[in-house]
């Protein structure tokens, strides 16, 4: 096997292992058990948002939101850039939060960590779109 083929296989293995999103799980919450409530948030950056602010938004999702006691799993990621008419790739960052139930989500909305996250980052975005769902 040629060296470039080996390097290609190693890179593919790393991508499959690491993935493109950052996920934080609590209490073995990344198990296959379905969440009882999911909170999906899309952020569109302000035109003036710089690289530091964009990175802070991503970092703060993990540093603040993942610490809310009712969060079971939290994942952040960038648009995949898939070129299809039905795909919206215009957002800057996506956040997916798993809770055990709706009550956990309600707690999260007023949790000090969530409120601090908003205060620290609200000047970074000009639009936020939220989709909440109860998985079947």
C-alpha cells in the first residue's frame, strides 16, 4: 500500500472518530436512550461579528449551557454546506440540546448559566431561530 493511501485512510479514520461537531454528555447521557425533549437553535452572526466573538459563542455553549443541570447532551456544529434547494446553510452555528423532559427545558430557560450565556453573546448574533420538539 502506498504512503498516500495509508495517510488517506488514517485521515478518514480520524474524521469518523472525531466528527465535525463538538458534543458534551453528562451522566452517561450519550447512550442510545432517546431524549424526551430536544431544543435546536440556529444562530446567524452579526455582520460585525469577528472571529473571536464567533469562537466565544461556540466555546460558551460548552462552558455555560452544557453545565445547566438539566442538560443531558449538547452538540454544536457548523453548517454542512450541502448544496440542495431544501437545505439552509446560511446560519453560523447550530446548537442541539437534549433534555429528559419538557420540565428540564423549562428549567434551562431561566438557569443562571443560560442567562449568562445570552448576556455574554447576544451582541454576536442578529438572528436566532429555535425549534423545540418532543421525539417520537
